[in-house]
């Protein structure tokens, strides 16, 4: 009986630790530990105990997922674990209407970087090579989700 409880406790601890480590390996090992607890319950106590252990394992797993995905993001700790933005500003999606407009290098383009067109930041590729921050450029085309610029 002690082994079964120990396997369930280890399984729950590994599932909880997986939230902070972001490794599927810990969750998988935790699930295997809980499955092993069910197997030992069947071996030692029969079908009824194994069924109860299985129901308990599924309930504990469901509770852990609910806590991780619903309750934890609402806490101060949970908000600290989530990365919402990597640079502080997201570049806008370019449109064909920008072709021909003047641009200013917001970062050094070597040959890729960011430009400002009409005060909006876009990801860009400089066809003429290196452009220093603050250089005046012109939008000459688009490539997927970035602008193609060149020195005038």
C-alpha cells in the first residue's frame, strides 16, 4: 500500500514540477509513476482497487491540468511565468500600399532590421546592404512579412 501511495505522490509532484520546468519528460515520468501505482494496486488488491486507483489518477491529472491552465495564470506567480512579448513592441504587418514610401532605419539594417514608415515599425531587409540607424531609406517592395528597402 505504501508503494502505491508513494508512486502517486511522486507522479503528482512530477506533474506539478513540469509547470515550472517546461519539460514533457517530467510529465511523462509522472504519468508512468501513476500508471505503475495502478498496476501495483491491481497486483496487490485486485480489479476494484486498480479501478479506483485509475479513477484517482485521472482525477488527479485532470485537477493538475485545470490548476495549470485555468487557476495558475490568474495568480501573480502564474503571470510571471508567461512571456507575453520579447521586444516590447510588435512590428506591424506590411501592406502593398507602403511600396514607394520613404522609411527611416529604426535599427541598424545589416541587412535585416526594423524601419519606421509613417511612424509605424516594420521588419525590413535592406537590398543595398548595411544601413545605419537613422538613415533615410525608400520602400521598394515586399517579401513575405517584411519590407524590402534601399538607400535612395
